[in-house]
C-alpha cells in the first residue's frame, strides 16, 4: 500500500513552502488509495511548542488535508535509541568531540587547500583513553554515522537519476551532544517502521537523502521512492526564505484566501500543467502527477491567489457564504439578491461589508457639471417602488425618452450619482438594494 507522510516541526506556523510538501504527499496517497500520516517532528524539546502542533492541525483541516493517523517523534525515542545501538554494534556509529570552532577551522583549511569541506574523521583515530579524557573535559560528544565512501544513486521522481559521491559529504551527526536525536535518523527509523513508500520534499534535502539511503540500508530497511520538488522563489526570482514568515497559512486565511484557490495553485505550480481553479479536492487528486513537475526554482506570487479566490467565490451559492453575508450586516430577507449582486464584484469575503455599506448608507454622488440639471430630472422619473430587476430598464427607458440621452451618456451619470463610482455591479441588480432609493419607492 502507498504510504506518505508530512513531518513538520512544531517550531512555528506552517507556510506555503511547507504546504507544497504536505499537498504533494497527500495527493500521492489519496490518488493511490493509500495512507497519509501526519508525523510531528518534535524531538527538539526546547523549540517544539504544543501551540504549534495545534496550529498545524488547524491549518491542514482548514485546507481539507485530512490525515489517517498522527505520530509524534517524541513518543518514539526508544526506537531511535535502539537503531543507534544497532549502528554502534555494526561499527557505523562513532562519537566525535570537536567544538564548533574547531570544525570551522578544519573547513577553512580544507577550502584553502582546494578540498571539499567534509569532516576528516579524526574521531575514528582516538583511543579509549583519549575519548575518556575528552568526555571529562568537554562532556559527551556528538554521534556521527560512518558513510561508506561510494556513489549513492537513486531515480528521483522529479529530478531524475541522481548520483552523489559519499566521499564528498561529511559523516552526518545523528545525535547531538545533549542527546537530542536529529531528523536524519529519526526520519529513517520512522519511514522504515511505518512502511512509508513515497517521500516528497524540497530539493534542499537531496544530500540529506543520500546519507539517509545509506542509513536505511545499514538498518535493513527498504528505501522509499524519493522526489525532491523545486524551492519557491518570489515573483522576481528572489529568495523566498526571508519572507516565509509573512506567508504562513493562517496569514493567508486572514487575508481572505480560500482553500481551493490555494490548493489549486499549489497543486500545479512548477509543473507543466496549467494552473486551473478546481472546485473540489477530488479533481486535484485525479489530475496530480509528480512526474510533471520540474527542477527549476518556482516563482510564487501571493497576489496570484486573489483572482483564484474571486473566481471560487463567484461559483458559490448563498448557503456557503451565508455567515459572511450576515456578518457584513445584510438583513436575511435581502441576503439572496445581495449575494447575487456582490459575488461578481468581490475578491474576498472581506469586501462584502463595503458593498453593504453602500447599499445601506448610499454614497456621495459624483455629478459632472454637464449633468447638474440632468440628474434631478432623471430622479423625478424614477418609478414608484417596490423595485426589482426590471426597474432599472424601465427607468432608463423613461429617462431616454424624456431627455434624449442614450448609451454611456445616459447610464454613466446615473451610476455615478447613485453609487459614487464609475464601475461596479449591474445596476439592474444593485438598484433594488439601495436603501435610500428603496425608501423613496
């Protein structure tokens, strides 16, 4: 069975970059009728916060990305300890004691010599007595996985054939000096024991994947199918990483972005398929193909979400927006005609209040000098109420016959006088909602 996972760290709110990973893994699982696991990477007790665990779940639920089960890495520390013991017994796990300053000096020296800045494995040459002395002086060291210096190869679902020389990569630290288990081994153990078959994540993890493939094999596990999606940039190609804090999903929700607009964009962004608004998750699932995504950095512009949101809102019946219409102040008896008028003229539901304010309170009229006499004459011809969808046509026909005006010279001055705007909704749908006019009728 196909099994995927999304493994966020609860150290902050998830953003559009995280969503890309979550959505791809979700769509792969759902298309195959498989399992989607939400795995909370909370092995860092200092930075992991329960409030962020709750926020991650809320954001995924808002989007409709429902998981089949939740796993927490903090509940599985004994599994990681067991894997570490097994690696020690194999001679693939060793303790190292260099300080960050010492490691930095080694890297600079290697770079000056034209060599790759990888860990030199000096710790492997320490005697037991030297290790004891270093522990007494510095405390427990870090634990590194000893890579086999060979080429690590796999066929990536997006990048194609990958080949990395393990000798060009430092032996990864899997356990910190304070005992914290790092993602590199925790993820391997979890993926193996949970039967994860497909892993999609950012291209910044490619080297990490190479080392994890060796760890998986050392522990006797089966390698999942890996795919590394491109990283997002800003609309001008600029690094997005510095702005991700302002692109948290909850911030987009606050700005009025609707889930299907966000999902429709992210399910196609960076692929060879056109971005098209979908009305339901099933359409996204059916049309998803990881192999259609490219390796090039992918431009993301938050402004692209708003036309999609507007288009999505236009498709909704009143029943799905009734709460927002009521919150804008619209009386229940006018909700249906109000939504019919407003739906084509809003970008987000937050725009509803301004339209109701116009309907309820009117607007300062815009009357050109040449229309000073025309507007009072036209208003005197306004039919008796109640007004309906036919009133605008009846009224403008009468005004045309009385004044000889027609076309834009007839309709535009009336619109500007009634709404204070040069453009907006069809006046036939707006006129019956204008409260000042209704009261006169």
